[in-house]
C-alpha cells in the first residue's frame, strides 16, 4: 500500500489514499503560505518600504529599488514563511506515520511481537527522514535569504 499505492486491501479507507491526502496537504500549504507571507500592500508595510528606500537612496540617485532594499524585503518574506514550511513537513510526516502504522497493523495482525518491533523501526526511520527533510528545507530557505539578484539588459 505504502510503496505501490495498491489499495485493494483497504478499498474503502480513504485516509490511506495518500496521494489524494498529500494533494490536500499541499493545497492547504499553498493557502497557508499566502496567508503567512508579508502583506506588502498594507499601509504599514508600504511605509516600511519607503523608509528603507529613503535610507538607501543616496545622493541624487534616480528612483529605483536598490539591491539592499530588495534583499531586506526578500529576507523578511522568507522569515515570515519559514514556520509554515516547517509545519508542512510535520503534517506530512505525521500523516505518513499514520498510514505506515495502520498498514503495519493490518499486515502484522497475527504477529504482535513482530508488529511492535516493526512499529519502533518504522517510527525511527520516519523520524530520521523527517529530520533530514527539515534540515533540507531550512538549508533551502537559508539559501533563498542570501540570494543575489542581477539584471540582464539583453
């Protein structure tokens, strides 16, 4: 069920149809991401951008967005969505654990001792994978915070 997506053992259990459930999670994530980001159209954010702009403008430069202001805005945007990204990893792995443990209970029903050992092993592997995923997400967000924007005139 987990690896091949064969739901013939549990055709009526919609909670195990993980492709659809993960689609729901990622759709909710997209909505949450939009809610958690900076609201640049809010008056307070507009004033903040103007203040950053005036601090970085320099003497008699034309009105353009300096790299430092853009970099600060991107950094603030990434900081505002970091928790939403980490929360998605938590939700997905919580759901994955539910699916794996439910399938294990079906398969190892007649072997309770083996089921307990397999349960511990599955939780351990899922937790290790979750930690690796969280580290990857944090690394990618850190890279985005330090991205350098360039323009190409051609």
